[in-house]
């Protein structure tokens, strides 16, 4: 932004003063109300956003013109963001204010939001412009060359950082999802409900532990082996991305910060030693983002070696998340769309993705046949949103239900009405069966209730996904599972301890290094210390990365670089599958958190901005 002294007109002075005064008054009112509710966490991020908006007003960002989009579009974007945050505040504190006052808050905060949005667009445009200018100047001088980062240096540093939580939670963090997988391995037989490749990895490690008969506890050895294997895979993915960022000319200090954050930030280390299917998938998604970026900005013929690596990565990506195929199909459609003007490239890339998809089907089918796994896709997993909507309509309008409604609900859920918990759909869809007649009745009742109670349907959808659009949300921390509270939900039900020990005899969940465990609990369990540090709280919020993804897409459009949208397409589609899923958890959003960060570094970290 131009720092030279500019005369401020009386009109601008008055508008700026009003735009600053009204939000301060509303903020004072909100903070007093929140104090009465005891909502310290919300009071942390909210003042941070308020101060940033006031700073942008002081810098005259409200009157910036050359910031990607026309004024009406920017006003709509700012108003939409303000509406969502005020709605989140009202949903978190029912009865805190009436509808007229909430509308007034939106009107008062929209100019402040617009100023902040203008500033971010301006800074993003300048950062991307500097990257392009630097590349052009370097190319003209014949001196531009990306740095060659040390893969093994980064790998050793990151893996060493993971050793700290590994030692703290040796042999592994046993979250609640590992219980049904261990049950498949030890008792009930393998299914495809969880990604089969992940269950087989766990089974193989446990089998190796059993082979090492000289060890005092084979199960503990097998779990430790799995942790070390997962740590190595995740560290290798981070190291690869670090080298990629270096080659793409991203600022050196940002690359070093990326490595240090991967090694020391507790989220990465704890998930690296947590037996959950989401960790490896998140790391693969992060690497996939770099390949998609290369496909968007690279040559028409990237080479056979690149295609082989890209193909193997894609197959693994699809194997490690059952529903990732839907997002991948959307991504392939985008690849075809962007390549339609290059006929040779279009034919080659479409054929290549077809071969990759067939390879995935063959590998997955062979694994299923080799271990005689049953196809347990759980049709009700795809009914999270409609089940939640019906459950809410039934709970809040039970007296208005007709006899036909009651018969339909009884046919689907039995004698009991569907249980409604706003933040999670697992209970509302728990008793659903997948037979055709039940699904037909379910669909008919869903349409019938939706026509009568559209507001309840919208309310149910927003509350289930509140963690993805409300920057001050806490439902994903405390309201999803009563037995697994916290940022990473690293616990499992206490009444399943004996069952856990039966599945993995001799396993003791927490053994040594209690001070470090206490420190990690403040970070990841029910008493998150970071909630009281607004900047850290912001980057820990899943919603922050959803908005960052949207911001990156808007910047690509504003910069007239639509080709750079290609890496974001898979992430947008993946976010769509999360919106239709049962709940918002950090480990579910973790792939977005990693990949969006990498995408932002590529766009705004003085990297190449081709496209």
C-alpha cells in the first residue's frame, strides 16, 4: 500500500469514523453479553478480528479500488462473512439477542469486514505480483533457479520432532476408531468400512510384533512399529513438500518455518503417532496438492517418471479414504475442463487418469479378495445430513406430526424417535438400515418434512457443520463425543478399557513421561490452553482453513490465473464431502489444513505464479 501522505476528504473521514465507531459499540455490547455467559474463548478471537479491522480502516483500506473485484461483489462477500460469524455467535449462545439486534450487528460489522477483506486482497495481489515479477526478472537475467532443499535433513528433523510425542504416548495414541479396527483384526473379520489398506497395515505390524517372540509384549511392539512406520511416512511427505516449496522459489524463511512447524507443532506430532486412518491420508493429500499444482503450471509432457509418481500417489490417495473417489472424480473433471483447449494434452491426461482409476479398482479388488473382506460400506454413512434434518424436525415439531409421519418414522427408526444431537449425526442415523424399502420410506419422509420445515433443515445443516464456517466454534471440541472431548479426541470410552485390553492384551494406554502427557492434554484434550491465545486459536480453528481455501480461490480468479484453481478443486470437493459427513473433527479437516497451507505458500510466498 502506498505510504505517502494522502489528503483525506471529509467524506472519507466521516465514513471511516462511523465505520469504526459502530462496530466498537456493538463489540462492547457483545463482550458484555459474552461475559455474562462466561465465554472467554469467543472473547479471544473476536477482539483480534476487531483490532485487525480497525487497523485496516486506519490504513484507508475501505476505499481501496484495485483489489480484484467490483465493489458490489466485495460488499456481498464481506456481508456474507459477517452474517455467518454473527449467526455462529447466536447459535453458540441461544437467546443472547433477538433477530433485530443480530441484523444490526451484521450491518455494523460489514464495513469493518470489507476493510479487512480489501486489505487482504491487496496484500495477496502484491505478494503474488512480486513473485511473478521476481521470476520474470530472474529469467531475463538468466539467474532464476529454485533452491534445492535437503530432503534427508528435513526428514531427520521432522522425524526427530515426532519422537517426542512417540516417547510420551509409547507405543501409540489409541483413539476410539482403533477399537473397531482391532475388533476386525482379532475377532469379527475384515471389512471395508474403514480403509482396508490401513487396517491391513495395522494388522501387519501386529503380526510382526507376534513374530518377535523374544519381546515381553508383542502387541505393544506391533503398535510401536505401526507408529514408527506412520511417523516415517508423514515425515517423508513433509520433507518432499519442503523440497518442492524450495524448488518453486518460496521464501527461504517460510520453507524453514514449514519444517519447524511440522516437527514441533503438537497437532502434527500427536496425529503422527495416533492410530487413525486420517493421518496418512492427510499427508498424501498435501503431496497430491503439489502434483496438482505442477500439472496446472507445468509442461504438457511432464515426463514418464513424474507420471509414475503421480499415478502411485493417486492410487494410494484413493485407497486411504473410501469417499475420496468422489472428490477425485470432480478433480479429474476440472483437469479435463482446463485442458480442453490443448487437444493432445487433453487426450493424454484423460487416458492417464482412466488408467490410474482402473489400477485403483484392481488393487482395491485384489486386496478385498486376498483377505476375504466383506463389503461393509454402511449406506447410512451417506445419510448424515438428511437423517439429522429429519431428527431435528421430529424433535421440535413432534406434536405436529401426522399419523403418516409417525408410521414412516417408525418404519425407519423403530419404536423410538431418532435422537438429535446438533453437532453429530451418528445418533440420528444409528438405527438406519440399508435395505431398499427403508431407504424409499426415508427419502419420501425427508421430502415431506423438508417442504414443511425448510428452516429446520437449514438449521440442522448449519449446526452439524458449524466447525467449518464459525471461526469461534467450540462444538467440535466438546459436543461431538462425550467420551472423547478436545481438539484431537485422543481418548476412548472408559467402559471399553477391558475390551481394549482384550483386543490388545497387556497394552497400557499411558505409561511414562506424565509431565509431557499433561502438557499435551492441555493442547489436545478437554482443557485446551491455546484457546486463550487468540492468534494460535485462530490457526487451530478448522473454519480458518476453509476460509483460507476460499480466499485462495478468489485470489486466483482476481489474478486472472484460473489454471491455479486446479489444485484447489480436489480440496473444495473434499470439503464438500465433509459437509455431508457425520460431524466436524480436526482429524477429518486435517487434510485441508495441511494442503491449504501449502497452496497458500505457493500462491503468496513469492513462489512462481504461472498459470
